[in-house]
């Protein structure tokens, strides 16, 4: 794989600068407890059907079979919050999950359809590429992206095209994390090598190894997502009198009570 030219403007801070300083990191147990509050919010086949939210929204994207659903379920400690279809590439919905304790939504996770699978028609592929592109460039509440990648394949052309599409928003402050899933399939030496290569090709942002099976990187990713969703840090301002729900999430009634299979 040819290394991409690193554009330091994509990530104004160095890799360590995007994450909170070690001394101020939230306790992993608290971060995981926060992730466990995830609840299905709504699903939509079109971008304009998604409710508007005024809290940070973190999107999970990646090729089919990259382990996206498994990653979300592992982070939230819920077996079927995000469903993994037996037929990759068939789901064509954006699924939203709310996060927050005591009924107060303070972040939203967005599970986007997997891309790059050959079992769907070209028309469907092109339509969903347009939907995803529109989401990435125009979703106002989008504050961070988690790009899941099989480290045995590395960043594919489609992954790199997605990173290129994100570039203008990253320059404006959008956070992104390249998550190398299925790390248990690699030796430590192989992990070190793929981390180095991916950092060169990603052109900035965070890069982490992740294994749902071995729970590698789970705590660290939960901490990172918490800090991205709470830029005020560990000591948020005292709540003022007013509505309890800080998220102005429009009421959306999904077609089914469960999130569709991914």
C-alpha cells in the first residue's frame, strides 16, 4: 500500500493532542458505564428522515464484514444493539442510538451501512454512496467518525476515498478514529507494523487496535468517545434550571421496535 501524504492540517493537534491528557482521562469503568446506556433511537433509509440532534454524533463506518456491529455491541456491552446480517451489504439504513444517563441524552451513535460488498446491485451501491457522502459532508451534528478496518486488508481504495471526502470537515475540527478490528488475528509484531502503516496512510487522526474477542482496546476507545462527546472534560458546568433532556432529539417513530439487521 502506498503511504498517503500526511496532511497535518487534517488533525491540528498531534495524535496525542486529540485525545485528552492521560492525567485527565475519565476512569475506564465510568466510560464503559456510559457506553452501556446506549439505546436504539431510530432508523432511516434517507438522510432527510433522520431527526435533528444538538448533541455530538459519532458515526461508525466501514466495509462490510469489518466488524462494525460487533464493535458497537462490544463497546455498549449489549449483544444485539446492532445486528449483524448473515448477508453483508444488504442493510441500507442509518441506525441511531442515544447515549446518556438518567434519561439525559448527551451523545448519539450512528451506525452506517457497510460498503464495498459485491452482493448488492450497482444501482443500490451508487445510491448508498450518495447517501453516505451527503451524510458525511452535511450532517450538522456529526462531530466524529470511527472508520473500522480489517488490519489484514489495510485501508482499501473505498476507505481512502471516504477519508478524502471527510478531509474538509476534519480541517474544520471533525474528529476521526481508524479502528483496526480483529486484532486477535495478528501477532504483536504484525500489529505494530500495521499500526505504523495505517498512521501513514490515514493522514492524521487516531489509530487504534481493537479486538472484541480479547477485549483489546475496548476501554481506550470508550474513553476516547466519552471525551469527544464531553469536550468540557471531567468537570462539566453545574446544570441550570430547565428541561432535563439536553438533547433536542426530534421524536421519530421507527418502523419497528428493534434496529434492522446490519
